[in-house]
C-alpha cells in the first residue's frame, strides 16, 4: 500500500486534488480530481505549476487523470497561478521571438502547421463541431441557444457586420470547412471565394459547393494568402480564426495584403484570438508550449492593441471592435462536452494521444477564456475611398449608425 505523505511547503495541493505516485500519495481521498503520476519525478513539475509538462505526460500515457473536466480545469487553473504574467517576455527574448516568428512563418512551414492541425481527420472534427463545422467562436444571441444555433448566429453576425448584399464579392481568408462561404452565398447572394492550406478542407468545401448547388457562385482554392493574385479586388474580406497563424512578425504584411485586395470603400472583418496581456506572446505555466507541440504548431497570439496597430499601418480605418470572450468560453465547453460524449467513436477516427491532447486543449482553452487569460475580438475596418466634399464623410460603405446590427433575422436565431 502506498504511504500517505503530507505535501511539502513547495507542494501545496488544491483542495480538489488527490495525488498518487509509486510509493506515495497526497491529498484527500474524496477529492473530485485524482491524478496518478507515473513517477515521483513529476512532483517537481507540479510544485512549480508547470501544467504544460503534466499535460504532455498525460498525452504520452505517463500520467492518468480521473474526474470531470470542469473539475480538472479548476485544479489546473489554481496550479497555473498567473500564466499571463509567467508568459511575459523581456526585450531580448522578444527580439528572438520576432526572429523566430519571421523564420517559421514562411509559406512551406505555414502549410505544414495548418495540415498538422486541420488534417487530423474530418470525421474526428465532425463529432464535436456543429453540422456546418464552424471551427471558431460562436455567438450566443439568446441564453438558451444551442451550439448549432449560436454558430448560425455568428455567421449571420459576420455577414451583417460586413453589410453583405447580392452581387458583392467576398473573400474568406482561411475558410475552414466553408461555413461562412456557404452561408453568405445562400442567404446574402454574394459571390464568394475562400482559401485554405488544408487538403481535407479544400475537398470537403468543394463537395459542399456541389451539394448546395452553389458552383459558379462559390469557389474554394488551395492557396496561401500570399499567392492571391495582386490584381484581384473584393468588396468584402473576412479573416476568421486566421491571423493567429500569421505570426507577430508577419502581421503588418498580412493586413497590408488584405488592404490591397479590398476595393476602396470596402469592409474587412478580422475575428481572432488575442493574448490576455500586453507583454506575453504565449501563456506561461507550460500551457503555450503544450499548444505549440500538440495542437497549433506555429500559432502566435498578440494583444488586440497590436492587431489594431497593424490594421492602422495597412491604411485601414478601424470602425468597430467587439470582445466575444465569454462566447468563446461557452463555445469551447460545448465542443468539449460533445467530444466527451463520443470518446469511443473518436477513437475510431484518431489515435489515443490525439484524443487526449484535444480533451485537455478544449477544456483548458475554455478555462482560459473564462478567466480572461485569452480573449476573442472581432475588428471591423474599412479601406477609405479618399472621397471628399459634402456628404462624403464616411469614406466607406459603412453607415453613420449601427442600426443594421440590432434587428437580427430569424435565421440568425436558428428559427
């Protein structure tokens, strides 16, 4: 029988955690979360709150966790302390990070990163995403809204913010499984072009275009954003969950390219995850390292002020900013619950290490958005058209008020 040890002053266990390791244990037996360590050496990682290393050990099968994921994340949050502060970088590490950012976000590397994440398995993602496979923050327009309804509401919110209308051209950068492309073409009558670096997504969206009878109105390209023809112009551009993959060192260039692709007077919406602090490029406590290794290689987060700065440098004018952080916490918990309910089916689509990584990633990300360690912003901007004279103060298609956002169509509420 393992002996019961009193934790040392350096190892202060949360009240909800019990530990076991070869030759010892700690914590109350009635704790809602029980962690079984494969070796005593992991106690050192636990004592400094390096939950990234512990999560990595769980993925490798060297650590087991018993307990409901919301309880597990309460314990993890207490162990992590303040991962925003722990992830802060000084001047010299910041310079090294920007050099690394520029080096790793070359086209071939970006393609590798995207395929690592998005080409895991279409069937795997279909288990826990909504039927349209919208893999970004939903919009809970009403308290009782389902995930499916909230994703439809988000797609419609994006369309209304962009003021889409029949005959307009829409470019969707990083179009995913095509939810926005299909929605915008079917409900708003636009001609839409989407791009992705994922072969799986490219094939899925093209099949959806044909199934929905939208061939000729919707086009999906397997293409890097840097390879879009310079002469193309679009009335509207959406960048949904894309700029996190661009890299801090490439952000100015990214928004400059979008500016060049947008016709004068046109609108751009950037929807993306932002860092919770001004000075942290990733979450500390090993959390950012875990995401880099198992989920999003090459992913980089910046504070929303940095994104706004790059938008301004491109020549775009910021029109509206909305923080959807609580919506993403709820979205992620919905995804987590859907995956937890279908773990056996998930094991037929992906290997055990992948499933373990995603279980922690979804629930852990939900916790991070709940606590404000991460945020999610929609930034709406315009390319000014340079017009002058009486009645031309707007310089874009954007009106003087935001009344067009307040009357939500029935379809946006899932009715």
